[in-house]
């Protein structure tokens, strides 16, 4: 039977047989590069930040909405202008009694 002392010695001997862990090749270089990248993110120039998809899509969306608004105003303002012109013409005709038709054939 193993005593506690022998058991401890067997355990310590087995620890001595364990191989030391080895890091992959260039592990430290890659780790340092990743840490530097996270600590000091590189600033992109303004034009590269503006040309990312989200700002471009937002700008295009604003342009579409602005164009639709402008077209809507143009269509409705033409209808109002036509109605005003008709009102002005009917006022002019009634002012000068142009509604009274004269029959030339009689």
C-alpha cells in the first residue's frame, strides 16, 4: 500500500514529466500587433469615413425624400395656380359682362 508520503512523491514525479507548453511561431509579434491596433486605432481620413455604406445610404435617402417633397410641391402648386387663373378669368369675364353672348347670325 502506498502511504501518503509515497503518494505525494508519485504525484510530484508525475509533474516533472509534464512538458512545458510552447507558443506558436510569431505568437508574441502577432499579439503585440493586435494590442497596438486596439490601443491606438488608426484614424481614417474624412473622405474614407464619409464613403462608408451607412453615410452614403443616409445621404441618398435624404435626397430621395427631398426630391419627392419638391415634386409634390410643384404638382400641388400648379393645381392651385390653375385654379387661381380660372378664378381671375371668371372674375374678368363677369366684370366686363363677357358671359352675355351675342348671336351674330341674327
